[in-house]
């Protein structure tokens, strides 16, 4: 590759930068994050994400099955750095590194960028588990939702565990970071978007509700549910019926049920 650079020292600025990006504060300050693995790097290239640099191990570039991906990276003009296997493992965030990672620029979307005609949105009120966050993003992608709004108390969407759980959907689902969730919800309501909150005090089961038109579904914190300030702003509180002994569902499962009910109703109306 024309732009291949060799790094052998752990004190190299590129190495220091990747290590720093494991920290949320550093990611926010630098407006950078990293991804790791073959599949998600391919997804980043396919979705034209803004790649700052690619880092690969010596073992990875020596393999025949890396040739196509490396040619694609070169064709995009990405800066590429090659590391000894030991050094690559030192900066990796996975137990079994695949030998490739990339540093990308973060993206931020305004409310107007994610609100469309016949809008379907997800609002996350302090969802803190990385696995839940990543799965919700992936499900929103699968269900064709227009975007996700995240409150200030949510886990960082650029957390490496969140990134892995999205399986590439991080590049396809726009998200808005809300500094004040109640203000954001008021803006949505002013745009004629109905706010539906999954809540234990809901009077209707979620599948009994008409979810046609502009809609935003709210999912709350894993331990405490939806905050009181958000609850009072909801147009409808719905419950997910449980006939067994458990009291609640995993946040990502609850989000999936609501998103797919919106999709089901819209699908039936079209067909």
C-alpha cells in the first residue's frame, strides 16, 4: 500500500491516541472513536463513514483473505499503519483481535435531521448498559426507524462495547444527543410527534394502541425506568403484558417489541 506506515513503539502518538479513545472523555474531546474487526471496518467503508486512519497487524496484512479489504482501504485514500502483533494486541479492546481497527470521526445530528414525514423515533432515557444500547441501535436499523434520541444519562454510543453490539448499524441510524430530554420531547410534540412510553402504569397493552402517524417510543433506565419528568410529557403510557413471574423485560427487548409493533402496523396498512 502506498500510504502504509510502520509503527514499532508503544510511545508513538498514533498508539497513544487509540489507547486514549477507550476513555469517554477523550472521545468527546477529540471527537474521535475507534472500531475493531473486519466486518465493522467493511461496514464503515460501505457507509462512507469518515475514517481518519486504519491500523492493522503484520499478521493480518500477510493473509490472502485481507487483500481485497486492504485494496478497498487504499482506494479510499485512508492512512494506514502496520503494527507488530504484540503491539496490536496491546491496544486492542477484544480478547481475540482480528488484526484490523480504524479511527473515525464522531457524528452528531440535530433534531431536524432525524424528524421526517411519518417519523418513527426511539427516545432513550438514561439507558446505561452498552449491550442494550448497541442492540437497540441495531434493532432500530432493522425496523426502519428514522433515528434515536439519547438523554444525557445514557451510556456513550461510541463505547467500544456499544459499537460491537450494533454490528455496523451505528453507521446507518442517526442519533441525537439531548442535553435536556424534556425540552427535546416538547420540541417533538410541537412537530406533532406522539410520544409513547413503555411504563408499568400503562392502561393499554402496546399492541392495542394505534401507532400510525408520527411517533416516538420511550425506553427508560434498566433499574429505574422512565423518569417522572419524561413520564408526564408522554401522550400515552403503554405496558408490555407479562403472564409469568418476572416484573420487567430487558430494555433492548422492550424497545424491540415496541419498534416492531410500529413496523407491523405500518406494514399491514401498506399491504
